[in-house]
């Protein structure tokens, strides 16, 4: 044992060899004179910054700096150290790789490559994919911050900008967040009992504690904005108030905190996009000149060098497509055509089609939808700049498009000039006990082939128009919910029939392909048969998970948490692919499909496509691409690169 509480020439501290909040190459941490290490981390006393140690014990501090350099040179990573000084003599108690924010991880990795401590492949691995979204988080609008009143300062413990209503209790913070409020959890100090409130909060502010306190460590791990040790914040739990700089803030009042600078502001402050969003998506030249933007761009260049698995996006509009391409997506893996039916007055034409009694009536309504769909697809092809687009034909059950309240039904009846009783009857007729397994997907196209014909015409006419305008369009038409080869055969034959008509009418041909979504177990198990017709497979892991597990994604919330606590499964299977069950179906489909059609294009377009563990699994089983929402494209790109680098390193061993 060594003791830091033996007088004024003794003390204890915790430090990082570089700043774990923002990545700055500075000795970062804190210490207490005449104290043991537990006093530093418990948050009972607010410690001093570690650089102040040179004023108290200059010889021990100089020795500590030498140790700092030695450790980084040896471990080639940022270290989190604990030390005690007893009677002026330095003792190192522990070292380990330091936890870090996404911003710090990015700067650490870039700086260490420049310092020749690590290579670029290691730098890619050093950036946690599941934290990368932190870099895309908003910052305070610069013009708004200038007007805001600074009322306190503390230690910057979790970077980013957060504004919200103040709550002094974890349970009340959770309740407010569940109502839709943005919440700041404000505590004297946090403990494990506050975890629920910390999860619910946009940011965390504590009056005591330092950068290695419970609040700081948990916030950094969760990617939460955090300011610790703001001594000017005086909290009265009984009165549910905080007195800051002479002002009294009650629960529900607004505060704003900057976890990068440690600043506390009164009231709400508007946020602005991060430098990365501003530079990539908005084309802001000032943002592009920042170190963070340049470092992020370099990281993505390295990812492109390493990656074997392509990353596409799920996008239904040209704007979503543009954003995803800016992030490095190389195509669309899923366009949900049904989303296009809800815009403006289009829903009325869709409802008219559903309510029609005859083929002629349905075709007349679909003719109104055709130009809308064609225009949407043309816009998407232009935004893609020659990348492919997988376009899924109508998938949800028809009842989702009809109004269900008496008032809405009366309005529609008036608009369409029909009896409201007809609408009521049709709603009743389309009612299903289990819509997820009902009249949807390819089943719609088989009963109403005119729907498939209209959508095929819209896609192909848009592709022809794009070609005439000098834009390369690469449509991949995807038929959903196929479990039987014959289902796909019927739909593909119809698509080819429409294509022949469009090409004859326009005297122009374009390349296109037709494939299917593997989202029911039978589709996976009979993939060898289905691949005789399908030119590509895309795993719809949302529904494949539901049908494989026999669990409804929408109704599983009541038991998911207990299941995870009991370790029935370690991760939410609707967020991360169930590799043992669902993954086995995917492997079967890949093996059987590839035997029938060697080199078949294989993708994934469920929400799992942006989950790092799922991306790495997709790389492992040999998929061609993953597809995810636009803002998760960087996460998927990083995870895909890490999977490829991991394989290469393993092969060398």
C-alpha cells in the first residue's frame, strides 16, 4: 500500500495521457493533495487539474510527464493512469487504454499516425463505429451563442451541445422525456441510481466531481453531453431549484450546456449542424476548413481503401439520396415506393384506386399516380449520379392508406363524390387480424397486377428519360415478400412485359434487373429455386427477424428488456442481427442462391444495415452491400472497413 493522505507533500490523482473529451495532446486529469485515489473519483471534493501539480510537487510532476511519454511509446495508445505520491515519491498504480469520445478517438488516431506511433489501418480500428454518430451531433449556433448569457463554467466532460428542461431527479427526467421533452439532468453528483435519467437526458450537469467522476465516465461512454464540477451551481433538491449566478431555475426551466468548453448558459440556444454535416451536406467552406472535417474526410478515405463491402442507403426522395451520396453511399439499397403515395394529394388517387370496384376504375386512379412516381424516380436517378437504385414495389397492406375515423371518411367521401358507406364497407373488408402476415407485398401485385404494371412503367419511363438527359440510371426492381418461386415468376414476367412496351414506345432501351427481398423463412430455405428467376437478393431483416423469431417488432417492447436482462438474447434482435437464428437463414439463402446463380448480388436493407455488429456479420458471410439510413452511412462504412482490416490482420497471423 502507498498513501496519498500523509500530508501536504502527498496526494493522489487520475490522468489521461491526452484529453479524452476532445483529443488534444495535453496531459489531462486531476489530483487532490493529502488524499487517497477514492476521494478523487468519488466526486466528494472537486479536484484540481493535474497540470497544477507542478506548483505543489514539481519534482513528482516532472517524473509523471516522463512516465506519460514512456507509456504512450510502449502501448501506442492513450493511457488512463492512476498514481499516488507519498512523501514526495511518485508511485504508478495502474494504466489501461483510456476511454474516449468519438471526437477524441478521431483526433488521437490522426495525430498518432502523424507521429508514426501507429499505421493508418490501426487508426481506422481505433475509431469505434458505434460512436461515430457523435461526430454528426449538433453544435450550438455560433450567432445564438454570442447572445446567450454564460452563468457558470465547469469541466468539459462530454463534448457537444445540449439544451433542455432542467430536472433534478432521474425518475422525473425519464417521465418528461417520455412526454417528448428535451431534458437536462442536473445533479450535485451522479451515482449508478441516476442511470435511467442519464439515458433519457440530452445532457448532464453536475455541481461537483471532475473529469473522472461517475457522471463524466458514463456520459463519455454513452456519448452524452456533460459538464462536471460546475461549482457555481447550487442545487436545492427539496425545493426543486438551482441557484446559478443569482438566478433561480425551477424544474422545467431551460438551460443549455456546452460539453466541449464546459460552459453553462441560461435558456434555450439553437443548435447548428456539426462541422461534418455542414461541410459535406451543406457545402459550408468554413466547416470544410476545420480540423474535425479534414480528419473525418481522411478517415473515410482510409475506409474506402480497405472496404470490400459496399454501403448503400435507404432513401425515398432525391434529398435523402443527395445526403447519403455526400456521406459516401454508392447507391440505394431500398426505396420504399409506398412512401411516395402520401405526399400532397397523391393519397386521394391511391384511395380512389383502393375503393374502385372495377379494373377500369383502378387503372384510371393509377394513371393519376403514374406521373408522380415517374417524377420521383427521375429525381432519385439524377441525385444518384450513376449509382444503382433498388426500388421496392408496393409492400404494405392497403388498409394503411384508408382513413379510419368517421370524420376522415366523411371528408374523403365528399372529395371523391361517393357514399361514405362504401368507404366504411371497404375499410371493414380490408381489416386483417395479422396484417404483417396478410394481404401485402407480392400478394398485392398478384391479385392486382395493374399496380405492378404502373410501378414498372414509372421506373422504366423515368430511366429512359434520364438516359435522354444524359444521366445513367441503373434501376433494380425488387419484388417484396416472396416465399414461392411462382410468386416471383408472375411478377417478373409482368415487369418484362411492361419494359418491352416502354422500350417500343420510346424507341430507347435501358438496362434493368429484377430481384427479390428475402424476408420470410420459406424464401431463404428455397433460395435455390427463387434464384432461377431473381437476379439479386436483398435481405429484409426487419421482417425476416419477425417471421424467424415469431415476434412482432411493434409489440415486443413489453418483454424485450426482461429478455435482455435474463440474457435470452444479449442484444435487441430488431437492432442487431440475431446471428444464430436469422443469420443462419441468411447463410442458407446465400449458399443456395449462389449455387443456382454464381456471383448473385446480395444485399441487406433492413434497419440492421447501420448496426456495426450486423455490418461486420454481413462482411463475414459474403454480402455485396449493406444499406442503411443516410445519416448512418458513415457508421456502416467504418464498420465495413474495420471488418476488412480485421480479416487482413488475422490472415497475417
